[in-house]
């Protein structure tokens, strides 16, 4: 079948993109906070119901990298891609059962607030902000660069200048979302995104299943037959078959996703918008249910793309498989496409476009909040709310502009290393810091800084040597080969190092410091674990 879209689909997609951009910007303007109300800007007054807050959490969690990247892995590698999708859902469940309530109780606006609940200090806030930027900037580049590629693929243009223009225009729109709408405005966009994405995805999944008489076994069998690798498509190990140790590589890759995915700051900041421990539990229930439903949808669409289009065709269009979700959606309608089906496909493309918009807006907001609150406001003892909010809006611009410029430079490279880098930082630096800070009584400030800095340095030093950066045709630098760490993630070493640095830093602080921290933790333990009252700072 053809992988090009009809003129009607392209025209309707362009109208859909423009309509969504206009409506969402208006939503942000209408729901934007007052100029001197920090709680409204940072948390939206915790005014969202558990259902809406849960949908917003799911919207922040399901990024364009999840929709396009995970869909591509499922279409190209079958079983391994399905396990990857399940790992993303498991990560959110881990956040729900282990960290969500303590985070909500300990934090106020940012991850820096949560970490300094028991260990106040400007150094901790600066380190938290640096790790926030380091973890989210690569993901922002992926989403922004993907915007140009997505619009070029759907609308049928190939000029580099047009793709760059799309990145700049959409990036400016995303900065506006974060600066104008604040937490409440971006939450509404996330809700709209997840509803549109799940609604259109469920219809496409139903159409695909109807092509196989509603028999999932027939769908999987057809996908294996059309994959070119036979039964290996439905078995473990296809994605990592070329590595030095496929089984170990697979385990560490999924461990990195489980530990790192839900600990990223743009996801954890949604915990602070819940008004009570009961609400955060109910919100997370909605979020986990939404993500689990999306995992089912993307699994069906990914296998459907392979069954109806073919693995070879998908790889030819994009070696990473990022277009598989759209190709599977297009193939679900068959050769003769009616006006209604064209409209439905437009809804799918618009949902993916909105996913790109909402994802980066949430990440920019998380970075801007951390810069304004943890770095600038922490320097001044009595900074006025109006000035801090102005700093947050300027920070959104300061984060967004470099991200746009960098995205234009990397748009023609493989972006998978950037996605992996973010998850590795989440698993190796942020996850250990949160777990230790929230649950280890003797954890010291030295241990916390050692965790954040040591875990981050381990990832940054190991990442250039992985399979995703060089040494293969689908790596970021296929013409080079400096692959000295033959794994797809750094988790095998960086996760133990992150936890180990925290332990060593705490031990090096001495027994007296550990005892002091134990007493300080006991003073706030009820706040963190039980959430009796939420103190204001």
C-alpha cells in the first residue's frame, strides 16, 4: 500500500492543526493566573477534580516519544515493543504506590521543595534544578524535532527550511502555553490531548481488530508473517539481538524505564496539584487506568501496522519506526477512504500533533518553575509573588529558545539517544534521590548531592559509548564507531552508581551528621508519610 496521504487528508490535517493551536492558546489565555498569585500559577490552586487531575497526569506522562517511539518499537520488534509499553505503565504504577503521596506531602511547587523539606539549602535546590534541566531538555529536543518531521510526513513537504520553520513556530506556541497558562492552562491542554488521543486510538484499534474478525491471535499471526522474521517477532530478544549481551541489555533497558519514566520532574510536579492525600490516590488511579488503556491501544495499532503495511515498508519510511502509529491508522481504513474516515484520520493526526504541543509545554513549565522558584527566588529572602511569577515566565522563554535552536540542529539525527538519556537520568539520579530523601532517616545533604551529581555524571559519561550513539546504521552517528559500552542504556552501571553515591556520601558525612538528619527526618516524618497537614513555606 502507499505510505503517502491523500490531498484531502493533508488539507484537513492542516486545518485540524491550526484549529487546535488556536483553541489551546485561547484556553491558556482564559485560564491564565493573576499576576501575583503563585499558587494559581504553580498548582492551579489544586482545583482540578481527581478525574481531571488524573487525566492531566496521564497526558504529561504519555509524550510524543511514547506515542511515536513506542509504537515504532512494537511495529518493528513485536513482543519486545509490547514489553516496553507495559514497562511504561508499570513505572506509573510504581509512582502511584511508592512515591505519589510522600511527594505530594513533602513538596509544594517543585522537586527542589520536596528534597529540601528535610534538608534545606540553596545547594540542594540548585542541584535539583540542574538535574531537572538535564533530564527534560533532551526530551524537549525530541518532541520539537519530531514536530518538523511529523508535519513534513503528513503534509507532504520535504524542504529543510519548512521543517525548521515548523519547529520554530510550534516551539514559540509551546513557550506561550507555559508562560501564559501556568499549571492550570497546561493541565487543560493535557486533558484535551489524552481524551483526543485515547478516543481516536480506540476507534483505530477497533477498525484494525475488525479487519481480523476481532481475533487478536489472527492479528498477531498476520503481523509475524508480514514482519519478515517469522516467529521471532512474537518472541523475546529481537530488539536487542545485535548486542553483546541481549538478555542483560533488555533487562537493564526495561529497568531504566520502570525507575526513570515516572520520576521525571514534569510528571512528579503534578503530584503537588492534589489538595489531599486521598485526592492524589484517586488522581493516580485515573492516570494509571488511562495509561494502561493506551498501552492496549498502541499495542493493537503497532501490530496492525506490521500486519497491514509490513515491517520492511515501515523501516523504509523511518528506520526508527516513528511513523508506524500513523501508518497503522491509515491502513485501518483500507484502500477506499470515505469522507468520514478521512475526518477520523485527521483526528488521529491532530491528536498526535496536540501530544507534541502538550508534552513540551509541560516540560518547559517544569523547567521554568524550577529555575524561578529553586534558583532565583531562593536567593532573595522576601521576593514578591508578582516578581517570582514574572521570573517564571521569563524562565520559560530562557528554556524554550535554546531548546528550539538545538532542535533545529539535531532534527536529522537519530533522536533515540536523547530519549534514553532522559530516562537514564531519571532512573540514576532522580529516583535514588527521591527514594532516599523520602524514606531513609539517616540520609544527609552530602549524600543527596552525591546522588544527584554522581548519578548524573555516570549517565553523561557512559551515554556516548552506548549502541544508540554510534556503531550501527540507526545510531545518532552511523558513520562513526566509538562504541565502548555495548548496551542501549547506561542503567547497568549508572543506576547502582546513583544509589551507591548516595550511600557513600551519607557514610562519609559521619555518624554525627547522620544522627542530626535522623532527628530532622523524625520531625517531618508525619508530614511526609502521613500528610497530616501541608505546611506552607
